[in-house]
């Protein structure tokens, strides 16, 4: 978090360029070294930009990158919303829909990265929206952007926790007391209670264990990669109904939604859109 020292936006942009140039020169000259070097120079950079650092930094660049990757959670995103492209358009929707959304997300990431390099504050997008908006509309733009982020963050957190509760029940039902019948009934109230426990646990870890979160993020990225490899190998090895040809995978379009093909394809994009949500990128800005 940084405390803002008011100054002219035009002067801020000019000082940002000069401050970043001095920052790079200091690194190249090796005037200081180690972790203290990076933290001290970063504080100096913020000072030149007009900000007074308030919080201790406990994440490196690698940790922030890991956090963004983990928040995307591709194995989770693939599994929870796979029904949308399967119903919306089949293999074409999954393969080419992901490619289309990935190109869009790359543009969003590049834009956010460019803006953050100019305004590297813990305020993130709501402050950046104010700085990039004409003075007359700054308060409104910042207010809208800030609240959209709050609502989006709450929504995606609840959706992830609820789907995790469903996953937990499904994992328990790997054990069966009869053929085709799992040991966990999966009643609505049971899933809800699991959801509440997961939500409380996540909140406790986030609010009370901040010093350990970088290590959690680092461990989670290896877990995520393990999940990708496990899913890929298991699906290919255990496919009971055989395998389709490459032509089917890349060109077959089959909608079961009942909607027009174009609209059905767009609905199927929710699969890739959910898994590559910009929430992870925006949270990385704040950190």
C-alpha cells in the first residue's frame, strides 16, 4: 500500500520516466546489492513518483508471477466449466475458443502491464482509472472500477469455493459401498457446509498467514503443473470409448444448446473466459 502525495498528473508522468531510468541505472551500477537493494530502490522509485510506501514487501517478482498463474488455476477452470463448450459447440468450441480467448487475454495483460509500469501502486486499477480519466470524471471512474473489482472478486471467490466443495464430495465418492453408489450422499446442506468451512479456512489463511502466502503460492504452482500433467495423462490412458481423429478434434462443431450456432459458440467461450479470468492479473497489480 502506498500513501499518495498529490501532484500534477503531467509532472507525474515525466517523473515516472526519470525515476525508472535512475532505478535501472542503480541496478546496472550495482551501487547496492541483495534483497535490500531491490526493496530500497523500489521505495526510492515510489518516492520519485509521489508515493510514500506503507506496507512491507514480502513477495518477489517470481512470487507475484506465481500468484497470478495459480489464480488462473487452469486444471480447476477446465474441469468446472467444461460442460459449456461441450454443449455450445463441441471440440471446435474448446480448441479454437481457447485460442480466441487467449489472444484477447494477452492484449488485456499487455495493457495492464503497461499501465502498471507507469502507476505501480497498491491501489491498482481503481487508482489507475482515475489517473487516466479527465479530471471531471476521475471520482466516478475510480468509484465504478473499484466496486466492480470488489463485486467481481467476491463472486469469483464464492464460485471457486463452492465448486471446490462439489469436487470434495466427488472425490469422497470415489469410494463406493455399492457399484455406482458413493459413500457420500451429497445432500444440499452437506455441500453447503463444506463450502462454508472452505471459505472460512481460506479467509483465515489470507488474513492471519500473510507471511506464509508467498510459500503457499510457490507450492501451489507446482501442484497446478502436477494437475495439468495428471489430467492429460489420465484422460489419454483411461479413455474407455476410444479416441477420435484429429480432424474431428479440430473441425467438428456440434451444438446441443438449441440456440443459433454463433450465439451457442459465444456461450461456450465462458469455459476459457472463466479459466483465464483477469482477476489474477488485477490482484497481481495490487501486490
